[in-house]
């Protein structure tokens, strides 16, 4: 027998009142914690993929689109640029390194990227088996690609034109898997990497139709700057061209800020729900305290002190808050699992991680504090009961 | 042993009472008789330390409880006084057994479930030990309330109108139980009542 046990039995004996408070509390905590997790994990994922890419050079258009397409591989590219023009920029003394990317095809929705060995090296991806692509039509595939498509070393496939479509299949050339990367939680996991020449080769016929030389076309260059001056001077160099430079950090900030508006609205609603739940905890405790005032007086008559009653009511508030809190955190984890599977399907982004975030500890602290605060007034009223009068009226 | 002297009490609304001295020897029995409005319950609450007298003293086993502070009074009451109310009340969310050991916990004594079983066995309610109190009949509830008042081996059991709501047969039974159980636990017994039926059963009585 102890106070927590009595408190527990007391709140459990009022299932209706208690569950109303619990549902509200769990819902409020759940939504807030879900938002916190989502924001944090997405930001982590975004940051991991930016990884020292200072600038992206690509065709004019939406800078955000340029970043989303070429850093995160979740949007269509803005168009192609001339390789010769791009190389001039890469050789600029303000630039330390430039990684060319050539887009064009997909295999079963996974994007095939023509690039150089700089690209996997930049993300510090290691090989699980096989080797890096070293000839045209040799591909090294990301861990997720290998896992989902069941591709093995030596398997061959035909690519389809575009990034989404599987109808327009290039049958002229076979790609051969020569290597598989280890999982790195970076974009490489969901990409098929090959020599630039492969992309150009596949699209030779396109060149014949349009009169452009496909080997002069790339989609973008990921740039690392040598000097911060590059950020100021390069845009001037590009004024006369069809190229632009976009900064991932800035574009992603813009994106998360826009995201932020929706998040803030949801957060405000969740906080409102939590306020309601605290009011509900308060009303429920206050009512049950009044209903049970004879019981409380009785406990005094059997030797319980005023401190005992105070602690009892506070424990009931604490227990209710604590259980609601646990339910809420559980709920947000479930929500995250659902969201994560949706996001994996759509963006190949895995956001599962069940650890408790620093901001969530704050949420836990505040919730318990306010929950106990809501039980303070009922607890004080319990202390002030005139036991003689209550027992005499019995 | 309980001894009160020159007890007076005034309510904030001006009603005031002065009571005759009450003396109950160790393991003795005493009846406090009075019509309603004469302060029977007030006197009982004074003897139990739930009200503080305006003047006078209440000595229980050598302690003047009127001098104890509120916290010490609560604890003293838990350890030395058992109270049986007119209608039995319990902590509804707890089982019969937990309601019985509650006085031990609240008075800061060691929890002794065997004792609960022993006393409830004396009252023939062993099979009800794990029931919720609300599932018991009124008579059974009153018996559990008597058992509860004896859990801490009190020096004195104070009973407030324990028979007023009962017919002759039940009243007889409850009083016998109270006397018998108080004697078995070695406790004195003071019954406050206006029930004239009890007058002849007790050797000693004080009329208010």
C-alpha cells in the first residue's frame, strides 16, 4: 500500500473522466511530438545530403527546383547545360571541386545518373560488393536500388527515358551492374550511377533528332568553393549564359520556412488541445475531489495528515499526466512509422528513429509541470476540508 | 483510558456547548446518551481530536490531545483511536482488504495483511476480502467498518450512532459485535447515541 497505488486505483475507478483527459492529453502530446520528430529528421536528412555542397550550377529556372532535383533527386531537373560552358566554371580558381551530373533515364523509377567517381567519394559511400563503374554502360547501384529491385552483380537492364516513366524504353543499350554500394543514408542509396558517356550513348538518337551533340550536355554541377568570393563573383559570370547558381543551404531554409507555416498552425492546434486536456485534468480532479470529500475526511480520521491528502491528489494529477504523456509519445511513434513508410515510397526517405529528441524532453518536462499545476488547486482544496463538518453531515 | 474534563466548544455561528466530564477506564465501556441538538457528535469529534475544544482537556493514555498540533493529532488519532461512523464509508476504489490496511498505512504502521484477515475472519467476512466495498450489504459494510476501527489496536473505539438506522435485531447484533471485538482487541469503547434501546445494556452511561 502506498499513495501512488491509492492514486492509481482512484483514477482507474473513474474510467470515463479519466479517459477523456487521457485522450486529449495523448492527442496534444502526440501531434506536437510528431511535428518535432518530423522537423528534426527531415532537417537531418536535408543536411546530410547537402554535405559540403556550396553551390549547384544548372540551367536557369527555379533555384529551389535545381536544388531539389540535383542534390536531393526528388524533383525534375531544370534542363540541360553545356558541358564546355560548365567546365569553364569548374576550372575557375575560386572553385575547389565540381562534380558533373548528367540526368536522363530511369530504371523502374530509380534515377540513372551519369557522373564521375568524385560523386560517391563526396558522400563517402563504400562498396558492398563489386567495383565502381569504369566503362560505358557499367553501373554501380545504391543499396536501396539493389534491395528493392533484387539486382545482382552481372545483371543487365534497359533504361527508360525520363525520370518517372517506364513506357519509353531504350532498347538500344544494356546496362550491366558491376557494383553495389553499402547503405549510407544519403541520396546515393537510391541512385544508379554510371559514366557520363553512358547517358550520352543512350541518347545518341535524341541528338540525331534535335541536332545537338548529346556529349556536350550535362544537367548540373555540384560545386565546392575555394573562396567565399565565388558566391559573389560567379553569378556575374553567368549573366549572359543559360546557367544559374543556386545555394542549397539558402533554398532549403526557404523551403523549411514555408513548411514552417503549416507546422506552426498544426502546433498551435496541438497546444490548444493540450490546454483543453489540462483543463479536463483539472475539472476531473476537482470534481472527484468534491465527490470524495467524505473519503478524504475519512482518511484524515484514520491518521492521514493534510500532507497525505495533498500528495494523494497531486499524485493522481501526475499519474494522469504521465500516462497521457506516454500514450502521446507512443502515438507519435506510430504516426512516424506510417509517415515514414509513405515517405520512403515517395521520396526514398527513411525517417524512422525512435529516440527521444531534446525538444521532446522539454515537452515532457512542461507537460508534467503543467499537469501537476492543474492538480494543485484540487489538492489545496483537499487540504482545507473541514473534516469534522463533513463527517458529521455524512 | 480516556478522561475529559471541563470540555467546552463554540461554533463560529455562536452555538456553544459545555460537556460533562467523560471517563472511560482501560477496556471499559461507556454510553453517551443525548437527544439530537445536544452536541453528541460535537463531543465525539472533540474526543477524537477532530475538533479542538475552546477550553478543557482530553487525555488519552496520558496524552492531552488538546495540546497536540494538527499533524501530531492526525497521527495520534490514527494510532490510538478507532472510529465507527453512523453510516459506513470507505475509499470506494479500494477492496475490502485494502480498506482494512489503509489505517495502518495512514498511521505510519507496518502493513500487516494477516491481521486484516484475522479480524475479518472474526467477523465472518473472509470471503468478501477482495470485493469492492460497494458490493457489500449495509450490514456487512458496518461490520467491515468495525473491523477497520480495530486495525491499529486502538486504546479506545468511538462509535457515533452505530445503531440509529437499524431495527432491533440488527442493532442488537452490531452492539454485541462492537463490545465483543473491542474486548478482543483490548480497546475501550465509547458509544454516542440517542438510542434508548441501548441504555439498559451498559452499566455506565453519561447523559448530556
